[in-house]
């Protein structure tokens, strides 16, 4: 057992093991799409009449978004009260010689405590990083697990190959607990199949349709396995794979068809190919790795065919800059580079502009997300659109400027 899990278990023990409070758990991992899948699963469970907790990361605009009950983020006062309860346990661990829990481990423990107090029926639990050694993997017996896909990301932690990353993600598999997966990479899928056999977890492989039956900025319609003509609020062909996983999860849990359909149609997940209407319209997407950029590029071709696009781009320094730019850059008429709002991992906008220059492209360098948006609007020709992408830490601040707080 890695120290992170040991620390989390010890902290939860001191808090009364709130992760064993009686609610049932859907545990969702994967490289891309796990948050969208979790949002659709939670919406389906709510549509079936259950009280549902949702734990995700990172936040887009406010930290509170990470911990929700029935679609409502945890209130500031509740956070303060939980911190006051958790802090003595963390301090006692330090006095007794235990390693200090990380911020994510403390947040995870705090979330479990909140969901126990709120007496949720279900908890939809998103893996933070990887799976095998993630703090969320303290759940011993989820009702179902999911690995949406396996792509190259966080390679410095999870390993440099699809096989290594798949092995880490497969750590959430549990004996006798079905696992739904939309993974398609041959090497990754081979690892998932082998690990499922070794653990004794039924592996349910999901194949989404190649594209929607109909799609516009209000949503899309697709023939999902067992759900012909399903209406999906989230945009992009890549969301069909996530919707197929979510629907299969809900089917495994025994939900009737009506709440499954309603959940897919009603699920919202801000910052995922989110369209802010206007002249020009602004598209917000937190794609931040090569696979996400490829999916986003396909969506741009689908939803903005032939329209000029101004790309507002900000990346973290530990991401593959070239891998991200390869699919998206050919679709951008002009680029505005900006530094994401991350205190330690942000790639400076000037360094991003230099990377673009090496590829023969110039970029305007903006000092802030607000100025980047202003410059993009000035650069965007009639009939064009603005695409903001590259990191949660860019999309969140831009969204705060465009969308009123609900």
C-alpha cells in the first residue's frame, strides 16, 4: 500500500470512517471524461429520486464545486465547520509521527465526512489521479467502477506508456464489482482485461456510436447502446463515449430507462465545450492533453465548419505543448497566449508564444485572462468564434467573466 492511501485511511479512522457510512458508491477513473461521466451518472441517480453526492476535481471557478449534494456545492459555512473538525485529526497525526496528509487527501476526507452527515443515498466519486494509489481508493466495495479511457497524461507520475497508466487506473477494480470501460487503446485494454481477470471484476466494454444523429449548440441526439435516440446535453462526439459509459453504469445499477434518459438530457458540466452566446460566441473547454485536444479539434470542425476561430490558449508547464498544439493549431486563425492562474505549474505565456513561433505561428501575449478575452474579441472577424482552452486554470477565470454566478 502506498503512503498516500495509508495516510488517508489513518485520517478517516480518526474521523470515524465516514467513507463507510452506508451510502453506495460509483467510483469513476480515466484519463479524460471522468468528470463529465460522473455528472451524467449523478444526474441520472437524482432523476430516479435519490439523494446524490458528487466529488470531483479540480474546481473550475470555486473550490466548493468539488463537493456537491443534489447539484448544490457545499456552503462556505459547512466547509469551515468541517475544517474545524478535521484539523485536530491532521495535527494529531503529525504529533504522533505520521506523514502529513496532502491537500487532496484532507479534502477527500472532508468530503466523505460531509456526505455522511448529509445522509446521501449515493456518492459518485471521481478519482483524483491514476487510481491504484489515489486517496479515493479507500472505498472497499463500490457498487460499480468505471475507467472511461486511458491516454497519455501525468506520465511523470503514472508512467510513460498506455500499459503503465492502465495498470495504475485498474487499481480501482474490486473483486466481484463490475467495471464499465470505454477504453479503446489496444495495449491499455489488454491490461484492463488482464487485471479484471486477476481481480475477479466483470469488465463491461462499451462502444459508443461513431457520431450523433443530430447536433447543435443546444445538445445532441445519439443512438447509444440500449438507448436509441438519447438526448445528451453535453456537446461533442467525445461526450458520446462518456454518455455511453454513464448509461451503462446506470443500467448496471438497475435504473429504469426514463431516469437514465433524463439524466443524460439534464446533466450540466461547465467548461466542457460550453458555449457562451454572443457576437462572437465564446466556446470554453478544459481540454489539456493531446487526446483532449484531438477531441476538441473534432468538435470545432463539427460545430464551427468553415468559421474563423481565435484561440485563447494557456497551458500548464507539465503538459505536452506540441501534443496539444498539433490538432488545434491548424484550426486557429489567430492565437492569444496567456498564463493560467496556477501558482506553481503555469507555463508562462511568453514561453507558449515562443513554442508557437518555433512552429511558424505568431501569438499575442496577454497579461491576464480578461485582457486575453478582450484581444481575442478585437481579433475575431465577423462570423467567427473564440475558443478558450488548455487548462481549468484558464477556462475558470474566463468563465467567471462571462457567466453570472448562479
